[in-house]
C-alpha cells in the first residue's frame, strides 16, 4: 500500500490527552454515583446499576448525582458541562472499563 493512500485514508484513532482526561472524569462520575446509589437504593439491579424503589430513594440519588456533576465541573474547568454530560452518557453506554 502506498503512503499517499495511507496518509489520506488511514487515521490514527488514539485518544488525545484531553479526551483521556474527559473519559476518566466520566468514569469517575459513574463510579461515584453508583457507589452512593448502592448505599441508599433497595431496588433491583438492572444492567449493572441499582434502581430506586420509591420517590425518596430517587430523590436522594438525583441530589447526589447533581452534586457529583457540580463537583466534577469544578474540578475540570477545561470542559463544559455539556461535554462532560455527553461523555458520561457515552461511558454509560460503553459500560465499565476493564
């Protein structure tokens, strides 16, 4: 294969340092919120996450999630809240990293 073709059509798909930090922040958020949820929720575990059984548990989990997101945004001012939320969504879909 010639180098001109390779330069045009084959890319380097490794993450940048910024993307690695964003991904690590999202993984941290998921781990922290799930750990808290497991202390307050009594529902079933679906797709690896515990579910709240009533509105009180849901409220506790949601308040903690909002505080955790605020803390994460403060710790990582180089990313917007929207970027962090998007990466959390992606990380949640991917599942736990090994």
